C-alpha cells in the first residue's frame, strides 16, 4: 500500500494558478496515481485535505501500518512543525513531492521543514513527480545514494 497525501489547496488543481501548477485537475491527478499503481501492481490510495488534523491522522495511520507515503505537504511544507513531526514518526519511506520548483519561487518557499525527514524529494516536474515517486517506491532504485537519507 502506498498513500499519496495532498495538503491544502491541492484539491483545486486545474483552476488554481495554472501558470504555476498546470491544467491537470485533482481528479486527473488521482487517476494518474491510481493507474500508475495498477500498472505496477501496488495499491495506491490518494487523498487531499485542507485540515491539518486530518492529515496528521492519515500520517499516524501510515506510521502504524508501516506504509510508504508520497506527500505533497503544500503550504504546510514551509511552516508546520506538526506535519513534520508526524512525518518523522513514519516507519516506511517518504517521498516529498512539489509540483512546482519551490527553489525558483518566492524566498519563503525555498525551505521545507519536511525535507529533513524525507527519504527523497521531487520538485518542479509537475504532476509527473507523483508518477516518478510511486515508480521509485515500487520498483526501487539500486543505485539510490542512501548517505543523505535517514531511511
Ligand atoms: C506546492 C508548493 C508550495 O509552496 C505551495 O504552497 C503549494 C504547492 C507544489 O506542489 O508546488 O500549495 O507544494
């Protein structure tokens, strides 16, 4: 089981700042992740919430199950110590995904509190980043450097 968890405002993909986030809708994103999972023979559950407590509950459940997580923490990336602490409890791997390249945008987006507890980070590849994250978690990459990762 892989959980693909999305934070605030990502339910509005498609109409939300299309110049930044593209025209793929949230429904398209769900389909992309589910199709990637079924092609690779892994169950993928995709969720989105604007409520931090709900995200924390999903992360706690993933920790208890030992499940791998693909997380786009959205704005929480930049200020939520609570989301970071919940990510720190995960027992499976964590891939942090950002649709946009947060490093080329406003200064306040350059730092993610989540990255220090992530297995790896994908940013700036659009929604394709989700597909790549699921493929990585499913097929693995024997050449992955592990030195910088805590998992
Ligand atoms: C985002 C980048 C964040 O800075 C922003 O707050 C988001 C989306 C991305 O996917 O590029 O909501 O995580």
